[in-house]
């Protein structure tokens, strides 16, 4: 197997990357995380999905690629410059709702048990408002986070935050959990029925 050979990348990735580089955005989701998301998303036809931390839309593009025509995605980003890139390249897709607000403000407005998959790629929904976010996952639904393996850009003290988060997730008996040394370190939770 060649994990670095990713077939069928979304066509918008190259332009998203160029625009993100132009504003020096250095924290995009990688292709391995993207192909993983696309695969899991495809398991939920007519699914309702939530992405916390759109960034410039790189993971968003992968998610959209895996979605059926009758699925929907809400993607949340507080940085106007970043979400404008996603809007430019992905905003034409009627299945996508881009929201430019702090994630915390959106999480608290969403109904319990309403999403088939949540990808939390920012602090809200991962390091804060975690309990509220986990409550949004439907039974049989996925909660996915990445960047769980040590990263060179981690600030001092972040490793302890990661360890605490992992322990919290492993102790939540509502979910089955798997930690994967895939991409930047992916953790997948599935809410038990």
C-alpha cells in the first residue's frame, strides 16, 4: 500500500491551496485526513454533517466529494479571510452552508442528536464545548478529530491538552473509540445506539 498516493483529489484543492498560501494560512487539513473523511461520509447517504473549523475549505472539499446529492453540510469558521476562500471555491454547492461565526456560538444553537458525522478541526468542539458537541452526534454517527500526534507547531503545554482530551474521549461510555496513527493522528468515535 502506498498511503501517499491519493486518487481522485477534489478538483478545487489546488485553487484552495493557492489562495490559502497567498494569505499565509499554514494549518490546512492534509490529503490523508481528507480521503478518510470522504470515505466515512460516503457511508451516510442523505446524511447531515457538521465541520467545525472550515479553514480555507480543504477538508470541506473532501467532505463534499463523499456526500450524496441529498446530504447537507454545515461548516463553521470565524476567520472571514479563510471562509471567503471556501466560499469562492465551494460556495456554489447547494448542499453546503458556510457560517462565519465563532464555533461556540453555533454549537449551542444546534439540536441534540442531529448529525451523522462531525469533524472538529478547531478548538470549539474539541478543546472547549466538547460535551455540547458530542451531544450533537446521532446514534450510529461519527465524531472525528485530527492533529492528535505530536505536531511541530504545537505551543508549549499543548501535549498535555491533547492527553487530557484523549482521556476524556476514552472515558465517554456512549461511544466506541479508535485512535489511529493515520495522517496527523486521527481519533474516531461512533455513538452507540
